[in-house]
C-alpha cells in the first residue's frame, strides 16, 4: 500500500464465490463473519451460461432479497475464472468456507493456484459446528423429496448491516 493510495483502494473488498444452489445458513454465516474482516463482500454466483438459461436469476434473486438492506454486501453473477472476476471488481481477497478436511484440501489447492495466478489472497473461515453438515446438495435432495428445508435457508435477520 503506497501513501498515495485512494480511500477506495484501501477498502478491503472480498469476493465470496460459489454455486449457492441454494444459498444456505452456512453461506450466510460465512458472509456475516466475513463482514468483521472486510469492508465489502461481493457474493459471486458462478454461472454456467449453457446450464443457467435465465442468467442465474433464480439463484441470485433470493440472495439479493436477503441482502437488500445491507449496503456492504453485493450479489453478482459471473462466469469464467474467479480471480479474473475479483480483479475486475477491484477485490484483493477471496472468501471461502471450510466444513471438513475434504473442503480444506480442495480450498488449499485452489487458494495456492489463485495466489500464483493473480496474487489474490484467499481467506478461509471454518464453519460453525452447527452448520458443518449443511450443504446445498443436501438441501436440493431434501427439496426433491418434498421436505421442508426452511431451517437450512437464511432469514432476513441473518443479513442485517453490522
Ligand atoms: P462451490 O461449488 O464453489 O463449492 P458452494 O455454493 O457449495 O460452491 O460453496 C461456496 C463456499 O461456501 C465454499 O467455500 C464452501 O466450502 C462454503 N460452504 C458451503 N456450505 C457451507 C457451510 N455449511 N458452512 C460454511 N461454509 C460453507
């Protein structure tokens, strides 16, 4: 950081990338705790343009609604490399969550590659024990079998400005 850096450059912006299909209480907890570390978080929903014919709007819309009252959180879609998206948006950090040793191995490799590619640092937060078993894939499966999945989905209270 040089003494001539502008206020905007000094802001700590992190991209929180993922599939978020759907966005769960575990994801919301990572955003909430990430806001203690960063000035702004961009929740970046990775879109496969061939698969998401609506541009991912069905995934993005509930997350946007959740954070509508939080000026420090932005919700965006992207396709391509996360580090390219982060650089485009002036973010120097990637935020990720770790639930298990399996997540850890994967996240460590990705963090290493991303830093080599771009110098962008990854910040990993361990999930709270009560959320460690929550995954989007479990929520999708329960939904497919007609189960109520409300307990796994964040409420507006989980997203207020801190
Ligand atoms: P991806 O397909 O990129 O893993 P996900 O939407 O599954 O996308 O997850 C996005 C990020 O959130 C990942 O870093 C993942 O480890 C983390 N994550 C997912 N579920 C939880 C949870 N229950 N607690 C904490 N972190 C989580």
